[in-house]
DNA sequence: CGGACCATTGTGGTCAGACCAAGTCGAATG
DNA sequence: CATTCGACTTGGTCTGACCACAATGGTCCG
C-alpha cells in the first residue's frame, strides 16, 4: 500500500484531471480530507503540497482552489497519460512531436557551434546503426542513445532538462506496448542515418534537420503501429485498475 | 522576511548550484539544519522536500545526497539565472534558442493541422504589428502576444506547458534590463511579419519556419543589445548582501 | 431597505515532541 | 582480511496544539 499522502494526492489529482472539480472550485479542506481518509492532517497537508507543486491547485489561507490546466507544471503529463486505461494517443503524438523538435534544435545547435571531430559520440552511434545484424531491441536502444547523444552534444542545459522530463514521463506509459513492435524499416533507417551523417560532417543545419525529420517520421510510424495494435485488442476492458483481461479475438 | 523553510531551501539551493557541495556528497541532516537555522525540524524537512522537488537532491532514510545537475528539474533554470549578480548570458541565449524552437514547432503544427480562418488571432496580431505608430512597449507586447498565440494555436498542451515554464523562469531575470531597449528595426520586423502572414495563409510549414527564424533572430539581437548595455554599466553595483566586487574596467 | 462594518468561524501555516523503520558505519568476530 | 551484526543516525510519520489570515454571516448605521 502506498503511503497515506500518496493515496490522498492520487485521488485528488485524478479528480482534478478528469474534471470532477471545476476550475476555481474549492477543494476539500485539509481537515476534511484527513478525516475522510482516516489520516492525520499532516498527510492531507502533504497531499495538498503535492497538488500545489504540480500546479493543479492554488493553496493559500482560506482554502485551496483548482487551477486551470494550462497553469500546471509539465509534470502533469505523466498523470494525464496514466489517467485512462490506455494513454491518449493524441497526447502521445504531441509529446513525440515536441521531443522530435527538441532533438532537432539540439542537432542544429550541435553543428552550428562546433565542427564535431570524426570520433564524436553521435557519429560512432550512427555507424553502429548501419550494421545489418542488429536485433530489434539493440536497434531501438541505439536509436535512443543517438537521440540522447544529440541532446547532450548540444551543450544546452535547458534543452536537456526538458527532453529528459518529457521522456521520463512518456516512457512508463509507453514501454509496455513497445516490446513486440513490428520490424522497423531497416533500409529507410540506414538511408536516413547516412543522410544525417553526411549533414553532420558538412555542418549543414538545414540538411541535419531534413534528415532528422525523416528519422522522426520513421520512429513515429514505428511507434504508432505498435501502439495501434494494442489499442485494438484493448477494446472491451471495462475494469478500473485490476484484472485487466485483454480478450483479443479480432477477425 | 521569507518563511523559515524558504530561507533554508534557498541557502541549500544556492550552495548546491554554486558547487559548494559536490555531487554525491551528503547534505546536512534535517536535525542539523533545524538547529543551525534555529527552526523546527519540520521547516528543515520542507526545505529538503523542495530540494527533492527541484531534483537537486536525492533524499531518503539514511541521508540526503546531491544529485547531478543533469538530473534536475527544469525549475532550476530560474535559480541558475538568479545566482549571479547578472544572469549568465550564455544560459539566457540557450533559453531563447529553445523558446524560439518551441514556437516554431507550434507554428508548424498550427498550419499542418488546420488551415486557419482569416480572422485567426495570430493573423490579427500580425496585422497589428504592421502599424507604424506603435511605441516600443506596445510593439514588444504585441510580439509577446504573437508568440503566445502561436503556442496556444498549436493545441499542444506539453508544448504550451514547457514554453510557459521556461518563459516564467526567464522573465523575472530579464525584464529589468528590457525597459529601455534600443529601438527595434521596424522595417525588418514588418517585412518578416508579412512573410509569416503569407506563409501562414499558404499553410507552408517550411516558409513559416523560415519567417520565424528571421523573427527570432531579430528578437535575439534586440535583446542582446539591451542586455549587453546593462552588463557594461553594472560594474559598480555593490549592494545585495555580500558586496561582491568585480574589478573589470576594461577599455 | 441597502451598504459598510465587524466578530465569529474555518482555513492553511507553523511549531513542538515523540516514535518508527530503514539506512549507515564501525566494531567485534570468524 | 572479509563478513556479520548491532548501535546509532537519518528520514518518515504521527499526535496535538497554537497562530495569522481569509471567508462568512450577522449587526449596526445611514
């Protein structure tokens, strides 16, 4: 069992995110909550603290009120993804779009600030991606490492922090569906790896961006396929949080 | 006077950010801190909570340890900017670069998902920017509103949250230097506003990006000038609380 | 009858002191 | 010398109380 304040916070976060409390509405008082959850007030207090930290509520003497979602912290993304039985595909797509964009920015900054040495991490990784004898998992990992390397190479701290935050929130909701993904299009990946390599060596930001755009499009479709396959088989799960039966008998 | 836990947290954050504690090193215990600041342990506890929330420390039974900066939350940016007597120009530049990139992503998504009606907020704002009889401040505000409108128009929640977070952290450290900025290059702005308008109406993502790139470059230089001017005249500010003397009287 | 004023009440904010479980670290032991 | 074990420290939680401030509703005055 989670701690008391985690229970309370989780319940409140869920209630707010799903819109059971309207924006501006008053939240229950700490004393109310502590009674309802048979906890001491400190627990309720910590829960409210968490809500405030997430930017979901505005807590001050006299009462706590619900904030607009657009005023929230980036950390609510994880909760939004976790809310339904399946992550909202549109939200996932938006996140992927942003991550792609961030990586592109990083890559552009990478080539614009310095001409990278031939043994730069990014180039090494790209060459590894050429190999034809990689299994799917290794290929996935290398792609991830490549993105990570581009971000690190940018030397742009805010950029790295944003990307890490986004990724950390996305990963837990998405990894379960990635295990048996379809075979990626190696040919396309190889081609686009070569493009990227060339663009990097020529320090041409626009070419880098173009190559990355293709790369991200590949990733996106690869992911979409795996995800869609799962969302089809999850059509009739009406349970809340336990005993997920994925009765899959499609034609 | 700030609250006790704010004092403690501020002190610790500053110490960590400036590197007075090395990564992995143990932080003082809550009981130590509460004694040193003549505060209740709860205050020290809340301070540690804040450190954990900022991702600066890893606090668990047995002791709290300093985390690597790359593991931190995006919210440390504000503290990093606030740390010196003047914000680190390089960091500011990185942030501006990221914000620019985010807005570009937003604009691309805006034109790719829907052809916008002629009376869309963004277009209205662009037309306002044409006018020649705007004073500097109005022009600034309109530019800000334009960026805001692009972000909102993207309908991309993660994107909006990130941009808002970044901007909110940057603003307080930067606004003081923006009041008497130099006159912006109206001609260039107007030209690039027209470009952007055309690109938006044609729903051409690449043209939108190109126009925005020019726009951001203008903003960046406008800002840089104002900022540089101040960093020159800030040689002899010896207030604050430690009377930092920075010699620096170059030709 | 309407509006300004004020005390009561409830709220979050803080404090004090205690106990518990988990981690730390050094001493005793094989 | 390596391992184990136990005392000690640390954060985590709980209890209960007091404080300052905001909200609320009633009262009083115009």
